[in-house]
């Protein structure tokens, strides 16, 4: 993604949107099937994304801690899932029960 510098015209919001809109995220990430911290979950609409902050397993069950911000995301907060803030991960459905669908098909990882 390169080095981040502040926008020369001083428009912080426009700078963030330009670098982190759905096209930019898709261009800097690759699809993956198993979540790990730092991965991005893109909604099918392309208008919403969340960050996988942590992943835990209990037997065969996988749970993720989801963080999100607003557009543009100038801060991140933990979205409280149904299991002590954790969301169950389904290898097909992704995160279910979130206010906007975050399917497994939208799981992406940043490239180096």
C-alpha cells in the first residue's frame, strides 16, 4: 500500500475514502477461506467492511472478534457478538447475525 502521507489539500476525510474505499481494499487484498487477525470482511454490497481483530477456536467451533468503524473509518470499535462479544464463524456463511451480511466469500487478506 505504500507509505501513508497526509493529503496536501488537508481534506482528511477525502484522503481516507480514496485509500480505503472498496475498490482500493479489493486491489490490496486477496480472498482467503480461514480467518486470522487483520483480515477484512467485505459485505456483498461493497459499502461495508469489518476487521477481524482476533480468532479463537473451541473444538471444531471458530469465533471471531469483529472491529469496525464508520465511513471513513477514523476509529475502530469492537462489535459485541452474541457470545461474550465473539461472533461464531461459519466457513460458508461467515459472520451471521450481524446487522449487514458479512459472508465468508467476503473474507480478504492484505498482500505484502
